C-alpha cells in the first residue's frame, strides 16, 4: 500500500474529491490538502477588502485571515461531503502544522515537513484526512495562512509519501501551449528564475520541486516533476 497526498485546487476541490475515493479503492493511503483561492478572493471582494498578491502569494492581514479561515471551512466541508463518512476534516493550525512566518506577506507562513499525529491516526484507521492549509508558528502559536501547494508538499515529505498529485483546472505544465510530459527539477528552477512561468503554475511547480527533492514522486496534472 502506497501513501499519496492529493492536492486539490480551489476551483476543482469538490469535483476532484472523488479522486481521493478512487485512489483509496485502489489500495492507497490518501491525504487530501485543498485550496480555496477563488472562494477567498470572492469573499474578500464581497466584504470590500482589496486582495493583494506578491509573486502569486496572498498578503494576509488579521482581517484577511478571518476570510481565509471561513472560506477554507466552506471548501473543507464540501470536500468532506463528497468523500463521505471516512473523511476527517482537519485544520493545519489546529493540528500543529509548523510554519515560519514570512513577515513581508503578513500572517503568511512557509510550512515545514511534518507528520501531524491526527493525520497519521486517520490514515492508520483507514480514513481520509482532509487538511485545510493553515499553520501555526511554533514560537508564538499564532495562526498563519500557507499556500496550499506548499502545505501539500510539506505534508508529503513529512509523511514519507510515495506520490504527490496536484489536481487543478490546468492539464499540466504548459510550454508553448503544449503540456510537458516531464520536467527536471534543475530545469524547473532555471525556468522559474528566468520568468518562463507565471501565474498559478508557479507555486505548484515550486512545491512539486520541493517534494521531488524530498524523495516524493510529484505530478502536476500529467506532467511529472523529476529529481
């Protein structure tokens, strides 16, 4: 039995949740990490808060963090509903997912590899942990917003997963309009540095590279990221 981390983008979270059931039916231990980017942006606009991003990452104030938590809770409940009774809803900051604060982005954290006991216990019981990407700062204990791709990669490495699968509304890493079959981590680093890639694929590719270097087989759609 292999261990897989399934990262679901906010736009496809409920539609992709069935993949977790399919993977478990195939004999895998599955941990789900989901985003809620579109839901967070929409709710911020509804509340009159202007979203701010730096290199694809959301600047998070205390007011924004409240929106993030509410939006993640909504998506988490929807994903768990699709998975059914075996889903275990978890919030990263409540289970001790550690992260160091990125002060330039406000209440944003860079997650470290970990294997939270609640996740391990859920897997041991044959259930599917569904993790909302918040984290706690070890020294202060305060809650931090973390990128869902980065949170998934940190959990994959910490849990010793064999695979991490990024599911989103794009078929893979695109180059000149075509999906790349694979990309090496060194090439990915170079192309990320020179601006070849932009937008939402950037945090996914950064996270996939980190996971691959941590010994986890990583795929973004149909593109394999190779260490």
